[in-house]
C-alpha cells in the first residue's frame, strides 16, 4: 500500500492547479517573445534618401561591376538571398561575414528587383540526384500532349536512383567538393590507409559465389554419362583450362605452316614427275636420262623423295592402333608404286609388258592427302577461335536423368527411350580436340574400301596373268589399285565441315567435328524456354492503361517482378523499361502458372495476377468489357492484365512476332522429325499461337505441362563449369536450331560423299579391269588415271557444295 492518503478527487484537483500554472507560464513566455520581436523590428530603419543616393553613386562609377555569388548553403532549409552589385575597389564580404541586418539598412524595398526564391523551386534548383534511399525507383515519364482518357498511356522508363546520373548525362561518377587538407612534410609516410569493407557488399558477393557453386553443381555430368570421351591420345594436348588457349592455338598454326611447306614441295615433285611421264621417249627429255634404266632410277629417286617429304603421312597409314585410317590407302599405294618403279629399272621386260609409270599419280595422292589434313586444321582453328573469342558459350548436352526424360517425353515424344537434349551455359567447352578429330568418316570408308580394292586388284593380276602374261597382269593390277584409291576423300569430307562452320557463323554457332555432328543428329527432342524463341526483339509493349487510381510506376514494378521471375517472352521488354536494374524489383514467391491464362504469385504479401481476362475472372476479379479491350487489341495485339489484392491495376497492350531467320530454321527442322518442347508461362504462348507465328503444323512445337515444367526448371538457364564441345552456340534459339540443322546436314552429306566415293572407286577399277581383259592396254595411262581422279573428285565436291546451298 502507498503512504499517500490523498483521495482521488484531491489528486485531480491538484493536477488541475498545476496545469493552470503551466498554461499561465506559457502565455507569459509567448508575450515576452512577441515584445522582443517588435522591438527588433523597430530598430531596423531604412533611410530611403541615403539609399537612393548611394545607388546613383554606384551607377556612375566607370569600373566593371561584378555580382557576388554566395557559396551553396549547407542546410537545405536556408533561403537564397539576393545581393547587390559591388565595385572592385570595395572589399567583398564572404557569406559567413555577411550581416543581414546591415544589408537590410542599405537596400530599400523599392531597389530590390531580384526575386527571393525558396530552395525547393523546380525551375531553378535541381533536386538531389542520389537520395539516401537508393533502392527507391525514379520515374522518367515522357510528356504527352493528348490527355484523352481512351488513349493508352505511354510506357515510362524506370531508373534506379543510383543509376540516374548515368542515365541523364552519361556520367555515373558524382564527385563531391572537398577542401584542401593541410599536410606537414615528413608525416605523410606514417599514415596508413585502413581498407574499409562494406559488409553488405561483401555478404552479397559471398552469397553470389555460393549461389554460383550451387547452380554449377549437377549430379549427372557428361563425365559420368559420356563414356566414349577421355581418349588418352588427346588428353595432354586438349583444351582443359583457359590458360591453354595460346599454347593450343600456336601449336595448330605451326602444324598448318608445316603442312603448307609439305604441300609446296610435293607440288614441285608432282610437276617434275608429270613432266618426266609426258616427255618419256620424246626429244624433249634430256639425253642424260633418256635410257630406260637411267629414267626409272631418276623416277624412283623422285618417288622415294616424295615419300620422305610426307613421311608422317606414310607412317601414320600403318598405325593400326585404332584400325585402318584414310592414310593407309596412300601408304599402301606408295609401297606398290615405288616397288613397280624400282622393278622397271631392274627389269626392262616388266616395262615392255604394257608398263605404266605412276610416280606422278603417287605425288598427286600425297597432295590431296595434305590438302585434307590442312582442311582439318583450318576448321579446327576456326572453331577454336570461335570458342575462345565468343562472350557467352552454350553447349549441347543430353538430359541424362532417366526419370526426367520420361516426364518431359510424356505426351510429347512417342519413343520409349527418347534422347532429349538441352543447352547449358558453360565456362569451358572441354574435349575440344578429341571431339574435333574423332569419328572421321573418311577413316571408316577407307577401312572397308582400301582392303577390298587391294584384294580385287590381286584377283585382276591373276586373271590378266593367266590370260596374257604376268608382267601385264602386274601393271594392270597396279593401275587398277591406283585409280580406285580414295585419295580425295579426306579433303572432301572435311571441306563439308569447313563450309558448315562458315554458314553457321552468321547464326553464332559451330559443330565441332563429325563426332559433334553425330551427337547432335541423335536427337529425338529439344527442350528450351519459350522466351528463347522470341529473343530481345520478338515482343513489344505498346502502352498501358491503369485502373482504380493506380500509379503507373507501381503497376510496372509489380508486372515486371512477376514476368521476369517466370522467364516470360515479355521479360526483355520489362527489363528494358527498368534499364536492366532488377535489384529494384520486389521478391516474388509462390509462383503458379495456370495453363493458357497466366501467372499468380505473391508480392509484398499481396496476391498478384498477371495474365489474360480469363485469369482474372477465374480469381473473381472484375475485368473490363470485351468491347473495351477490343479497342486496344487490334492488329494481333494482346491485352495483359495486372491485378493486386483482388483489384485490377493495369492493362498492358503487348504483341508477339517471329524472327524470319528463326522461322525459316524451324520450318526446315520440322522436316527432320526432331520435336521441339518449350516451357511457357505466358497466357498467349501456346501450341496454337506458336504454330501460327512460325508457320508450322499445329502440334510440332509442344508446350510442357505443369509437371514437365517443374522438371525443366533445373535445366533452364543451367550454368556449369565444363561441358563437352560437341555443339557450341551463343545461347540464342537461332544458334541452337541452326547448329542442329547443320549437324543433320553434315551427317547426310557425309553419307552421300561416302557413297559417291565408293561408287567412283568401283567405277575406276571396273574401267581398268575391262580394258585389261579386252586387251586395250594402250588406253591405260598415268595421265588418264590422274584426270579421271580429278574429274570424279570435282564432281563429288560439287555435290557437297550443292548441299551447302540447300542449307
């Protein structure tokens, strides 16, 4: 219990007395202040005659009059005061020394022609460019003269405050005026600068690094799924880190230079051997080598010299570690032709039995082999240059998770074990050299064709030997083997890849080697975001109509947050409106896509709807009449509504258009049988609208259902540290689709070339065999063999070029 014995009434009475005393004291203080203010005003007197006289004296002075400009006030609340003009001879007072009272005495009211303005007048002073709240958006709205209520409002540009100066005048560096600090000599070296750490920025950087590691982690990587990669022969010289770029490029250029030198020497030897063949037994041949033994000794030396110059090709032909390669046919031909030439020098009877000197044909074979290897280096250097000099690199990969594949295929692809591919952003395309050199189709063709032609030539030797004589049989068999050797196959095959790289360059893509083409061609379906089909120029925002007194910037912020979060095709449009500063957007939670209607989400603990009128009706939100909407949706434009907390806020008028190049690529890809599966969160992007936009059969482009879209989330915009360089592109749908078509074209073209080469070899062998059997040996000459190879190689090359034109 308290010791106070006062009753409640007595306490209230005492409080009223104290209150009355306080009010009386307040009135007395106010009265004293008023009296002091009046006395101060009375002391300020203005002598009008003295002031006018002083003004006349100032105007009669001959010296220039300067206007004193005060330094900017430190307090925003202080007012700007107009100063009179002063003579140079008179001392000018600084702003700190200036006495307002003294100034008032010499400046009459009639003489003050300068208007005193408040510091917040927008016509003279700018508002602070960077306020304390950096995350609050600034709205730059274009002025519109037409204030008609039926007209759409123009789209404003929303800029983050920290970027406002950059947007206005292009200068993002705002320098503050600082005074000059006094510094004594000898003391500056003892001051150490203490680094300041912005904890908020450091934490943000740490979170970004952690997020990057999480995003780049994947359970099923190419190392676990592609067991064919990892050849030890390429392990040391392959592209592993970015530091290897210069070393690999230098090595490739050195090899190209060496092959160029070999080609020049081989061409010289080919010319000499061809002249010897043409001038044999003529007066143009030097007498020193006119005799048969001397002629063939010289020819043998030149043939052996040709082999020595191209010794790397000759040795590689007998490297059977990976089976027979394309060089084996040239190496085998080298042994046969050299042995025949030496035999001509040792046994003149062999030459007299319908002998044909084929030294020039051997040199020609080496020239074509060198051109083929040079073509390989040209395409590898070009592809490697594309990889190391491109900004962002995306690689084509298989989706390895079997369960994910089944969910994505359900209702979209009929195959049970379908192969689905997607693009992933990568820091380093790996296994580049291995993929570029692996699965050479000329090796596969030579593996079958060369042994077959060798056995058939041996059979022809026996037949002609039994029919005529063994010398003629040997000569005929060597000619048959020479004309059937696929010497131009390596060059023509790799010329296809070189041409394809040049064609894909305008799309920002590359197919690395025949291994890359084979990997891409084994595709049943491709999955990607629908937004990739439109890019940054495929959608437009034509205007905005707001409702319920909504601020236009609020409507844009809400809509941009949801649309960018869902990776809608309109994301680029709204990203441009906010100048790419997505940090000003609020957090979006619980995103749900409702099929062909739009998206619902939670922003600022409010339910936000972004979609067509059906979405709003489905959630019980009142929408404008259809006749009102139709006024703005002519010429294939669409109305995208925004509703927050059950009230409609705005209507955005948008449109979608297809890129002509991508449309052409998709029309051609549709004929290959590869299905396109896209993830869409846009109410107007569905299978029917995509078919109409890209002139495709309805149902060719499939739109994922909700379950498939959830599965695809982990593959959408995936970024990994390493990915095999089968197919690389710049991340656009155009680059991906064109590279897929390029791979399919390479695959089909290589089969045509292999068939035509096999047919040409068989035709050449049959021609020589027929001439030998019927006894027309005089028609079989080295010049005829070389010409026939040139003509057929040119025909096959022309066919491959026509395939490129059809691309």
